[in-house]
């Protein structure tokens, strides 16, 4: 599992796994520490859940910021900046005396962590390596609630500091990536494009909290962004990428499957509480997620031998099962839905990421992968909101 970059350096895939997985671990750990967090900071449980919202927002916004770094600086700079954000965010989480400081820290952690995920997927390149990264993200994320509950016995601040584990891989990755950009590959920042994308995804993340204002803001920024893209062919959202059918189809599929996965992940445990104890529910969901993640990794190693139609059919069938099984009243079927959902989402992310990178012009590959990753991460914001609507 070794990949060579343009300068001949070797980047072991396991370093990419370590670089990317702590973000999902930290995100899911929030679910089990909210009560203790609320008591410690003397806030309501609903206010404490903003720690999860802030993390989701930071993850979505961090991707376009990393894309901007990749188009104007080097991969090494992108890794170091995101690592610094993770470190700063963790310090804020550990030291914050109140909720506002904690929210700022969680947003910084997520922004840096999502940037490191983008870097890992960009560096993976092959279906097998990309599958390893995305499957590991799903598998490690499955242990987030368990890790949160265990570490909360020490302190909820410790449980919310798991993003820091990614820094263990930074030195190895920085050593292996090029220190300079290829000649002629430096482009302008396009600050307006970055700002419009960040504003639009922020509005989309807030749709559940404030539907009318968020929808209005999202619509306005989408129109402004469309105008900006038409006027700036080589801007932050490059026209050559948007005109690539593989990018459009893959990004839409990734967002839809990610939304399905997170909606199932957040709704099924609540449904299972009607049938099983919390311990049995946690164990069943963890087993299903682990099985689905492992299956997505095995499938990713074989997609190169299959026709695209067969791969599409496999992911569509898994997603359909994830949607249909929760309609039953059989507890085992409910738990199994999470396994099908994580298989479809993480497996499709790996397969589509490689297709997006391969279809994009060489100059725009990092832009294409970053924007594709952003579409996947939007599902992490839409899914929980959909689950909340279904459970009410």
C-alpha cells in the first residue's frame, strides 16, 4: 500500500488512515458527552448540542478553505495549517470556561480535521487506498460514541479532544509530500469564490435550525456563486470541473448516500430503544457499522474488475436496503440498516473520488477532489437534520 508522488516520495496508506480517522471519532464522541457537558458548563441540553452543530459546520467550511490552500500553496502547507487548526481547537476545548469558547474550539477542530481528510483522500489516488481511508473513517467513527462514554468518565473535555490523534501522522505525511508546487501550477486565491462557497454551505448547515432565513441565504449565495463562476473560469470553483459529467454525477451521489447514512445513523438507535437496552443497541449498531465498513473496503479492492453499472447497482441496492429496513419493526433489521448505509456511503465515496480525480483535467484534480469531498460532508449536516424531522 505505497504510493509515489510526483517527486518519488513514498506515502504509506496507513499514515493517511491515521491522518483522517480521528475527525470521525471526535465527531461521533459528542453524542454521549452532551449531558455531562451541559452539567459542567451549566447550560441546557439543547444548548449543549450546539457542540455537535459547531463541529458539523466547521467540517463543511474547512473543506473549501483547504481547497484554497491546495490551489495557492503546497500540500505541505495545507497539512501544517490544518494540523495547527486541530491543535488550536483542542486547546480551546480543554481550556474554554464557557460554551462560546467550546463552540469555537469544536469548529476549529472540525475545520482542521476535515482539511486533513481532504488531504488524505487527495493523496490516496488509487481505489484500494481510497477505499482503505474511507472505510477506516466509517469504522473508526463507529467507535466514537463508545470512546466518548468511556473517556467522559475522566472528563468530557478529554472525550472531545480525540481529534488530536491525527497529529501523530502529520510529521510522516509532511516528510513525504512535495515541498514545492510544480512550475506553472500556481493560481490566484479567488477570495470571493471561497467566501461565497463558505457562506452557501453555512446556510445549508443551518437549514434545520432556521429554515426560512437559511433557505433565503442559501438561494441568494447560490445565485451569486453561479454568476461568479461564469465570470471566472479558473476561479475557486473551476468551470472545467463543473462541466465534467463524472464530477456532477459523483458529487450528487456522494451527497445523497452520505445524507442517507447519517440519517440512518442518527435515527436507528432511537428506534432500537423501543426494543433493546442501551448496551445491546450500542453493541448491535457497532457490529453492523464495523461489518459494513469492512465490506466497503473489500468491495473497493475489487471495483476495478467490475463494470461501472455493476458498482452503481451495488451501492444503490445497499442504500435502498438502508432506507427500507427501518420501515420494519424487526430490531435486527433496523440495526442492519446502519451496516448497509455505511457500506453504500463509504464505498461510494472511495469509488467516486477516484473517478472524479481521473476525469478532471490534471491542473484541477485537487480542486475536484476537494469539492467532491465537500458534497459528501454536506450529507453529514443534512442527515442528522433529516433524522430529527423523521423522529418528531
